[in-house]
């Protein structure tokens, strides 16, 4: 009788230990399911800067716990830029037309406050812009917040300040009349306000 009880006890203990991994796995799936977010590391976004007349498409990729790289390409409304930076009393106007489209490319290293996706973030964002055949380079910090909807859609808004480098020109007369002021590169300040909507995959 004692041997039978020992055999039954040993069998029950063996069954208990062999079932623990399966139970743990099903329990974790049941109680800690994140809706597949942990398997989604990329976001494609459409962005718009109403202040500077820029429209962008960007691609963001998660690279470590709370950090990502974001790459962007877009178009710039030159007329908006002309009105912002090329007033007759501007000390360092940019040689661009009063209408047309320019092009811009960006890359940003983003660090989120908590994890990846739906939190405050800061990024360092170099940008190259081509308008009317002239190159402008800008660099500076951006601050923003990104919100995740239904584990799939992202909405974000960011702003900041950048220093923009370019060759200066002197405004003389007429809408598009400039003369070369000097051969040195000068700088001006650039303030983006960007709103983006994206899809996580």
C-alpha cells in the first residue's frame, strides 16, 4: 500500500513539473498579449509642416529599446519659403524663386522617454533641402509626442529649432533679383512644426 502511494505521488509530481512550461506559456499569452506590437518594428508615415510648406513621407525603424532611426523624403513649397525668408529687409535672404517646388531629405535619431512608439521623444535631425537649384543644410533638436491607436496607427506632432546653413545673397530690386553678397556660408534659423500619421507594421 505504501509503495502504491509513493508511486502515485511520484507520478503526480512528474506530471506537475512537465505541465509547468506549457501552463506558463499559455498564461503569458493570455495575460501579457500586446496585440502583436512587439513584433512590429517599422512605421511608414505621411507628414505635413503647415508653417514651412513641407510634405514628407518617412520610414521609421526601431533599433534598440527606446530608440529608432527615421528617414524622410519630401517636397517644399518654394513660395512659402520665399515669403518667410526673402522679405526686402532680410539681412541674409535665400536665392530662391517666388514659386515652384523644392525637395528635402532628412534623417533623425529618435529617443523615446519610455520604450518605443507611444511616448514623448527627442531627436537630432540633419536635413538637406534643394530649392531653385540651391542647397541648404539644417541641423538641430526636435521634440515631439507620438500616440498609438488600436496597436496599428500612429499620430505624432513635433517642433524644435534648427540652424540652417547656406550661401547668402543680397536682395536688390524686383521679385527675384539678387547679387552674390560673399563667398562665405552663412546661417539662419529654421523652426519646423510637423504633424505625421503613420501605419505600424
